[in-house]
């Protein structure tokens, strides 16, 4: 009995130590991408100053940096360094920031708060917010073409551009947003909600992982497919968690008002499945994501820890 207790304590101690190491890694990754983003964005004093100030306000005002961290963790799993994917990580985050600025507009989700601060169109104005989104999207693709340390071959650069463009367009994020807006007040099936969020949220998460893989052209096709499976599961699970937090979360921790989905009559996983069943589905997707990483062994431990962190978060 004593031996079993000792083993349990040792195991728990290892898990806690690993969690401390991982949290330190997250902080380092967040600091790295924040510094890189600040370097990539136009200087606030350069003309047109109001646009450049608003771009920096929208990108550098906080955020978990989920997509860049997925890129760094994937790079680690396939034997690349952080510098090999850093500019691609910035490109993905700039595109994500553009989508948030536009989603918050009165013509879209009409949100006044983002990360505990006034949204871009509230802090500046609607027209500036539109231009901020446009400029951030353009800068993202510029980084993929000219960013340092990315693969030198034109074929690899084109693949990076293709992956991000596909994730952003009508068969990706923009298409998912269009479906979401059209579905307000409607009853959707689970399959329809899955399809919507595979585009709106999942496409850019999938692109983050696959763009890191594209920086290693010699990567085995089976491992590339395993990473795609991981990313697809995490993308949907991430959205389910967001939907659950809108119902069960604390607005102070979230940095925005809760209950917005219900006010806008949006089709969400809790509204279709109920909270308990949505939580069960979240756990099932998490398990599938972990199963997809088996062939990577310990090299994918950061991806595993990141997946756990994303799906256990409170904001």
C-alpha cells in the first residue's frame, strides 16, 4: 500500500514539474512572438500614423498567441527550430488579428470589448478598423514571401502562401464567418455546426500546424497527415471550449461579455448538444488529437501539453 502511494506521489510530482516547465515554455514563446510582431508591424510614427497606431493596437494588445505557439510546438515535433518558422508564425497571427478586427465590427458581431479593451472600431472608428484588417492581411502575405529564415525554395514559399490563403478565404475563415452570420436565429444540425466551425475556427488552426510542416519539405507524408488529423481535432475542440466558456465562463477572466452567443441567437455546441454532452465531445476530440501524435514520440510532448492547456483554459 505504501509503495503504491509512493509511486503515485512520484508520478504526480513529475506531472507538476512538467507543467511548470511547459508554462515557462509558453511564456518564452509568447514573448518571442510578441517581440517579432512588434518588429514586423509598421512604426507608429510612420505615415499614415493613425492606421499604423491602430494596427499595433489591434495586434499587440494581448492575446494567447495560440496559432504561433502551435507552429513553434509543431516545429519542435518535426525537428525544426523556432527561428525556422517565426515569420510564418507572425503571418498567421496577423491574419488572425485581422479577422478579429473585422468580426468585431457593427456589421458583423458588433462587439465593444476584445481582451478587456475597447475593440478597434470603438477605440478608433469603423473605417479605420476596416483598413486595419486589410493592411494586416496584406502584411501577413508579405512576410511569407520575404520573411527571413523561411525555406529558401520558391516552391516552399508558394506552399506557405497557398495554405494561409486557403485558410483565410471562402473555403476557410471568411466562409465560416459567412455561414455563422447566415445562421443567426436558425436551428442547425450538429453536422452543419461542425462544417461551419471547421472553416471559421479550425481552418486557421490547421494552417498553423501544416505551415510549420511545410517548412520541412522532406517530412514523411504519413506524419504530415497525422499532424493534419491532430490539427482538425484541436480546431473543433477549441471552438467547443469557446462556446462553453461563453455559457459557463467568467466575463472578467474572458476579457469580454459572456452570453453573446445566446443574445445573437447563434448556433453553438452547448445550444445543440447541451453543456454536458458538449464537454464529452470536447474530451473525445482531445483524445483523438493525442492519438494522432503517437508516431512522434516524446518530440511531440509540447504539442500534447499545448492541446491540454488550450482545452482546460478559463479564458
